[in-house]
C-alpha cells in the first residue's frame, strides 16, 4: 500500500441506512492476486483496481472489467453494485 484515504465517521455505507467509514487504498498487485481477492471480500463490499484506462471491480464471487473513459462500459457493474446494496454514490470508481 502506498496511499490511503478513510472517510469521516457516519458516512452511509449501504442502502440500508448503515453508517460508518469506508476506506480507499492505493496498492500495487498482480492480476492473480486480484482474482484470489474475490472470495475474501465481505458481502455488499467491493474493491476496484485500475491500470491506465482499464478498470476492474471485484465483488464477492464476481469480477467486472470495464474502461475508465468509456462510461457506457460501466452500466453492468453499476447495476450489479446496486443489486448487492452498494449506494450509487460509491460506485464512482475513482482513479486519481
């Protein structure tokens, strides 16, 4: 890990009204490490990774590849994220 951002207290963390903190970590990993992560992520959480314009979102048991600049490729991953209880505002996949 080479950078981290942790939200303030009492941020919405799901569509059920749960409040808490969310964490954003910048890491360098190999793709096979990302594949292994899928089974370790908590229900209604996700992780996303990027390299250049390629984005990858990893949910428990599910992975999506899409493009940073082509928002039309985001539709399926956003719909899935919403379906597992992730608030829309947390499905923005920052890359900076």
